[in-house]
């Protein structure tokens, strides 16, 4: 890993039950295992700051996963998350988020938010939530559950969850202030709150 990323916090959130084990390596092993996967498949300079993870699926051979770095910014998330599907692993390398099927590592999704700025596990809702600059994306056991409408001109702050509602703030360019929003966690749709 780049020295800048070593200074950044590496997150490991295994809140969801999972059928795999994984370890972030400080550097690529001298001898590669028989299975080695690179994410995404076609990338130049994948070694520049890439996150190396040794993954041990429940019923398959271990494999080395090399995740290309998005941004070498310590503020961009970096780490591993368990997913609502126990066979899936989420890796985020400098804000680039990847969901990998550990039983079939060739099956993966590189999330469209580049960068992902925040990852939240909502275990009781069976959602892994990703915040980008302007919107949210939710991942469920069957894949992408929803993507929210635009909630901000640039930057989101997630505050709380109550029942099936997510409360937060998005910065509005025209008014230069944070504007509250409420989302329905079942659909990703914005809930309009009555004006006082």
C-alpha cells in the first residue's frame, strides 16, 4: 500500500454474518497463490497503491484479490465489509468499491460511485449503504436494491435511522447551506416532510 494510505484508517466491518475469512496484506506475497483475481479486470498500473486481500471462502480454495486504488486520499474509505449476502465481500480501495462473490470471484460489481465516500452497514434492514457526493446506493442480498435521487450538490451527511427512514443532510449550492432529507430505506425514495 502507498505510504499515504498506511496513514489512513483501514476499516474492517464484519457486521453481517459471512461465510468467508479475509486478511488485508501489507504487500503482495512473494509467491502468488494458484488463484489470483484483479479488480477491475482491465486496469493500468493496478499495483500503484492496490489493496491486496487474501480471501478464504467457506467451500473453495483461497484466492488473492488485488483491488485497484481509486484515490490516494486518506479521507477516501479503505477496507473490508461483510455484505447482506454471506458469500459476498465488499472491498473499498481509496473510494473505489467492489462487491465480490467469494464462491465465484470472477463475478463482481465495481460500483458506479467513484468515489464512495462512506459505507454503512444497516444489518436490521439487510442493506449495505454507500454514499457518493450526491446520492446513496443500497446493496441487498440479491444485489443493488436502489439508488437514491440526487440529494446534494456536493457532499452528504448521514445522521440517523428511525424505523424504515434514513435522515441526513445534503449541501445545496444555490443556498449554500445543508438541507435535511429523509429517505425510505425500502425504496430509496425521498420522503417529503410537511413544511411547518
